[in-house]
């Protein structure tokens, strides 16, 4: 890979089991894994840096953290209070009135992060234009302060109706609360957007995780050498400065899988692909995301069933991974997942006492996983245990072990194909026009088979599929999103849009300079959310300062996405958005010239189970070791490629090579022939 | 059962996934290209796939009310519009011919192997969507009516497309009868696009398997659904279980409306008999049989594992007896708009009431048992344009054995989202003055019923208000010694002539004219409690 600036940059991705490091030192890339230390994640980071000999040399650290996420999932956040407009303190608990599950008599809803007794009200009211109908009763705020203090509340969220249209009341309340020593998160600062429930939920989440995240980043910062630039991954695929991440921790809540997607995009580019689907199959779940030049985004997600309204990558997750358990339901049909054997005891093949059949065990029975090559041989797989548990379910299925194992793969792959269809077909995109970037421990094992099912013509496997998230961290830009609801008719919107945009820009410039960044190093991307009057869904189009042009773009986009437009209907401007990007200069990825082709020598032959023209056959196939494959190495299926953190299964009919950037790029003859005959090729 | 013996559990799993993907993708296509927020955001639609005999083999249902009624649509389309050719699309909303109430419009398409009319019929795809207006005496087409003709345009099963050619005359006739024709046209075209997606995808699946295997697999899928349903039925101890509950009234008089059910289980099948239920009424609370079936299937579905596929095999384990001429099987041309939303809830209540005797450790106490339908119309003084606002409100869920009921939530046959206060005040000349949990409204007990809601609105202009609500007289009952939840209340608050505030309690179904500055407060019912409070 082509690499940029001469400085020591580290991407550190803290996961549940491992903390992954990718170091960019001059032109060299170094990969390292350290066992995570969940009780104090800083320790694993320092240990890793020490192991890499970097504790004094690191200049820039980009961090993917699960501190805020785990605080919500494990409900370990700050004791949080909520102050609302009088009459509306229950909005947080009522939500949108819908129940999470239609047919489940035993369903429960998670208790709100702020219980009723810490939700207080203040008399005040604005109308939809921000005009004051009832001035703020400061005595209500002061009484709430007394009650919060008595209850031991540390952090307070404020959400008044229509505060985005006029923040005067929220500002005053925030001022009083901050003077009283509380950590405060006000809705007009976090999310100045209409819809009171989503805004309250997002603001409360920010208040709930903010103090914790602030303390964590402070500790991390003080443990690193002075002057290190610390950036933190956020859900929208960009990074934030450490300082901002502490204040707006809610932006990091869904960042977990985002770095992997950003990494997949970089890898795809380096292999010459712009349009790919990232496919990250881990132990318990699989994340997929469509990347059409840039990753697809959406404006809302959930964490622990609480909505978070923030721009984020449109990642779809299914509960099927290497550790997923196969089982039969009462109607006699085979299912795989969502229950997982996890890391402990893990699949039976781990030899730690797992007694239920998993995808990993099936892969062992099929010969796809090589027992002494797992994690570079660090963990010998227990083949007998795998055969035993697969044998048990095979007995119930009245099939042989190998056939049952292949069946488990089939069902798991059907789940994953479903996930890919959700992010492509269901959004109006044809997967046949995309490549598949496969990573995570189990992704490269099933990628080709999955691609065949979906008629995806190409599979790209990065050089380090087990640490792609950490690598992705090194390719992220600094991205800040700003928004404000205006809700005005487009024909008379121009003045209010200009003034809203001026406010957002001023705010952005202030934030940049507090991070020590000059405005000229950033690019500014204003946009508008538009809708037809009376509708309740909107589309985002770029805003170049002229509303008419934006409206024109809106009609065209509507036509493209939904198949029709109504050019004579009145259009409403819902939100003004501003995205500020400070491009990363850490790493640059470009396709490398096609290398000279050569045929590698296998390290051995393995006997594995394959499907050939719908028949199940056992065949001897060559196995290659990934670190012996350099650019230009030709690979022809059927074959196996083993490496430290994954195994690649190349089925019959697939072939490819290692490209100049060390990516393995594989193509299916069959799918390509189909494309040719159906004229689907690009 | 014979066909499925030769189908293995793996092929069946993969095939079931492929079928439900078809229904889901039809839904995604419909949602993407539909026009109205009701379909796009509230997801008030369903999509399904059928075999050539009209048996449903897969369904993506977001709305329980559609569970049983989609198959009836296909059956009437078969009865009334056969023979079919590729590209035919049948439209219908007639509740007495396969629909459930007029706003729900269904499109049914036959699926042939190819576009050649002599090619093999593979089955049908259908989708149903709730349209925001289908004409009739009030905007939104959910009036307090006394006959079907007042509720909107009635569309019997007709071919709106023949061989992919749109019948422009029929479409013009339909659109001339609704208040928002452009929106309706957009939504109908989206429904058409959804069926096109279904046809294309079903052909792909058949191409993958070949027609013979496909046939075998679709039979096996039905048997699979039946086996899962039978497992659920086996849990019910054999016996006969009776229960009666009441609707407050039908909106034309104060007379309560009894709904009675006798559930007989023999370990293999269920017989659900509604004999003893009130005769059909002049008011809007009548249901057609298909809605009654949906309520029964909803209850059965709640007893089955959560990720069960929904298909015709499931229906085989239940026999439903709904005597014609009763409110659970009204005859033409009774008004039915309210039956679909309110009576369906009470049918669920009596079914659970009966089953609670058989399955005391599983069945919850009664939930709020209403959707609290509110329609407000008038002229928006800000624009001079007419407005129509329709909302439903959540309430208390009944307590479960071992669990409290959830508060402020939609129960059983409904699950639509609210209109945010801030969205509402932008869109309509209304101000929400309170939106809160109705503390203490859930029934006491060892486990508490969920609390209802309070939603108070101030009118910023004169308006017409229609309330279609229930459980204002007959409270949601508790179980095993748990107390009832509180009944709901509809309150009207205005300044009287002497300047004092005056509060008037409204009936459960009420139409009134309000003036600027008046307020209305809806307090929704709490859920019943479970077990004696310790």
C-alpha cells in the first residue's frame, strides 16, 4: 500500500476480547493484538504501546472506544436527571407508543435511563416558531437543582419543547445547573432538531455517558506522552478530537462497527473498487454496509433499544457468526443463531467445554478450518469435539456429519445473504454491481460462497482481515456534523436559511479553533433536508446558498429514489445541515500497478468437503500460507489460504490473485459468465 | 404431512428464508415508492405470497389486523376475477368481499412462470396498504357511520390492470371518489410496484428450484407452519373455556355490546365459537369475519415461538365459528370502520380471557382494549387551508404472570407510532398542553397493570372532533385476584359564560364542535393487574 506522511500514527481499536493496534511508522505498517482489559481499557492500550516500543514515540493516536457504548449496555453511566417543559417529563418513558415486539406476551421495555423521580419539570413554553408563550419560571429550576442534589444526581439533561427554535430558556436553565456544579447536556446543543422524544433520548444518553467518557479520555490522555494528538471514532465514520468526544460522547455510541466499514472502503479503493459491500463476520454477529463511493448513512439508530438521532453509517447487523449455535425448532427446521457460544466456552472445537454445535465446528468438520493453523497455531482446534457435537445434530437430522455441517453453513449463509439484501436490494441497489469486502475472523471463509448466492462477481480480502477496524481508524477524516430545524416553506426560506447557516458555520469555526484547526484546513458542506409539504419524511440535498437549486435537486433525487416527483407541489425546508471535514493526511490508498503474475507453491494438500454441481464431494485441495503469497500470486479454486487471523476458502469456479497492495481479489467464472449473458457488466 | 417427509430441515430452512425475503422485499419496494406517511413511516401495510390454490405461504405483516384477511382477498379475487393472465392485477377494499375496512386497499397479482399466458400459474402475490382517505362522510374515512356507504368508496374485486394495461377509466372513477386523488394514485402505483417486485422474485426462486421441487417445498412450508401451530395448541389442556366481555356501546345508543367466546381444545385443534355474541349494530363497531379471524390468528401467533413464519398451515389448527349477523360477522352493508380498530381488540380480550383459564401461568390480564381514535378537522387559520388530524393513543398493557404490564403503549391489534408534539404543532392549529403517563391507572396486583396515558390538547381554532374510543365503561379486567385497570375518560374543558372553567365528560364515541381556547383531555385505560397484591 502507498503510504503518506512520516510520523508515528497508531490506530487502537478496543474490542470485547482483543485490543487491536495498527501502527503506521514512516512507510511501514505494523499490526499487534493485545488482550483487552475491560475493567480498565487504558491498561491494554499502554501494554500494547509498550510491546510495540512506542510509548514515547507515538505522535497521533486514533482510538475506537466502547467505553460509552458499554456504559449504556451495562447501565453504568452517571446518575442522571432530566429537566423538561411542565407536562412533558414522561415523554422519555412513553417514547413513540409502539411496543418493540408484536407477538411476544413476555416482552419488556428497558427502564428509561432517568427514572421518574429524577425527571423534573419547569414551567415554560414556546410555540413552534420559538415565540415565548410562557416565560421560564426560574424557581422551578432552582427547586429541581435542590432535588437533584439531594438525590445525588451528577449529570442533568435539559429538553424543553421547541428549544431548537429558541434556546433562551434552555440556556438559562443550563447556566443555573452548571453554576450549581452539575454536568449539563442541553438539547439545543446536542441535537437542535424537532421531535421531542428522539431529542430527549439523545440528550439523556449524552448526559448519561458524558462524565464517564470525559474521565476515561482524561486518564488516557495523561497516560500518553505530552503532545500526542488523540482522536476518537464516532458513529458517522469520522473522528472527533478527544476534547469534543468527552463533551459529545453520544456521537461515539454506535462507532463500534464504523471503523471496519471505513477500513473496507479504503481497502476496496486500494484494490480499484468504488462500490462494495463490507462484510464483517465475527464470533457472534455479522455487520454489513453498502459503500457506493462513500458508505451509506442514516440519521438514526438505537442502542439498548434507546434511539440515538445522529448521522451514522447504515450498518445492518444479524446475529450469525462463527460462534452461532445450530438448533432445531419445534417444527423440525434447522436454525443458526442468534444464540452464540461466545468466547467462553466457545465452539466445541475450542476444547473449552462447549457442547453445542456451532458454525466453527461445522467448518472444522468440513476441513475448512485447519486445526493447527488457527490463530497461527496458537490454539489447537479439538477436531474430535467438533465431530462429536456435529454428529449429535446430524443424528437428529438423519444425515451424515459432513452433510449436516454443510447444512449449518447453508442456513448461516442464508441469514447473511438476507442481511446483504437488506442493505442493497431493499434500498433499491443491485448487489451484482458491487464487490464484497470480507473480513472479521469468519468472513473470508464463507465470502465466495455467499457472493455466488447473491451473484456478486468479486470478493476482496484485505491483507489483515482481523484488524481491519484498527486499520480503518488510520484512514478516517475528522468530521463534525451540525444541524438545526427551521421548518419553513422553501419559497420564503432564503433569509432564514442564510442566517441559520451563518450560525452553524460560526459554531463550527469556534469548535475547529478550540481543537487548534484553521478553517482553511477544513471543507464545509452545507445541506438541506427537504420534503413535500404535508409529508413526514425528508431527503437531504447539498445547499450551495441558493434554495431554488436545492429544491430542483430535491425533485430529481425524489424521482430517482422513489420513482416520481411533484414539481408543482410546495416544498418545506425541515433542517439545515453543515458537515465539516478535515481530511486525514495520515494514510493514502491508491491502486498499485498490476504485478507480475506467478504461481505460488502450496504448503500442503488438505482433504476438504466441497459442493460441486450440487453434489457433496471430498477433495484434496492445495493450501497456501498467506504470508508466502506476495503481489501477483495466482490462486485457483478449490484452495485454502490460511493466515494468522482468518482462513480463506476458495471454492471451485473462483480464481484470482494477490494485487499490488497485498489484497486477495477473487472472481467467479460462473457469475461473470452470467453477467456477460445478461448484459449486467459495467 | 406426506410431502414434507421427504423434505429435509435444511432445505426447508433455506426455502422459508427465501420466501419471507420475497414478502419483505415487496414491503421495502412499497415503502420506498409510496407517497403517504401512513405507509412510508407508520408502515401500515402487509405483503404476502400465495400458492396457486390461494393458500398463503409467506407473509411480512407489520399489522396484526391483516393476518387473516390477506388470504380472503386472494380467495375472492380467484372467485370473482378468474381466469387470469400474466400482468393482471386485482384491486379490492370491499369488506364483504375480502377486505377488512375501506381504507385498506389490496392489490392481488397472479404469478405465471413467464409472460406467456399459457405458462404455468405459480401462485399469487398480494399487498394491502391503509390509505389516508377513501372518501365517505368524513376526512380520513374513519367516521361514526351507520352504513358502509357513508364510510367511503367501495371497490369490489376488479382487474385494475389487464395484461399490464391499466384500466384508466376504473382508476379515474376511484380517484374521483376520494379527497386526495394524487396521493392515492401515488400509493396505488407503489402497491403495483411492490407486486411487480414480488412476481420477479418469486420467478427467480422457482427458477432456482424448478417447479416440481418448488411445489413440494411450498407444501412442506405449510406443513411446517401447521406443526409449529400444533405445538402451541398442545400446550393448552383439553377442555372448554368460555368468556364474555362488553363493548361500551356502538355510538348510536348506550346499550352495551356483549362479545362471547367458547374455546374448545382437544390437544390437536382449537374450535373458537363466538355464538352468544351480540347481533350486528347500526353503529360502526361491526366487524367482518375476516377481521375476527385476524384477531384469532393474532392470539394463536402469540402462543407460538417468536420467529415463526406465518402461513396457511398455521390456520389449519383452528376452526372459527362466527355466526352471521353478529357483530363479529356482520352482513352487508353494516358500517365497519370502528370494528376493525376497536371490536378487534375486544375479540382478543375475550380469547385471552378464555385461555387464561387454561393457561393461567402464561396469559396476561386485559390490556387497554382500545386504540383511542381521535379525528380533528377544520380550517387552519395560519394558511386558510383545511386540515385533518388522525391519532391513536396507547394505554396500559395488562400485567403478566411474573411481569408488570408496560405503560403508555399500543396493545394487541395496533402498533402504530404517535405524532410527535413538535410535529403536530407545526402541522395543525393545535397545542399539546400535557402528555404524560396516567399514574396509578394500572390495576393493582402482585404484578401491576401498565398505566394509561393523558394527552391534553388545546384548540387554536374552531374544529370538528370525532372520538372513537372504548373501555370508558367496562374496565380492563385483572386476573388471579389482580384488580381492574381504570377505565378511560374523555374530557372536554371550556370557559363557561361566567368565566369559570367547566369540565364535561364525553361519551366513548362522540362527535362535537369545539371553539378556539377549548381543550380536550383523553385519559386512556390502564391494564389489569395479575395476582393478589401481597
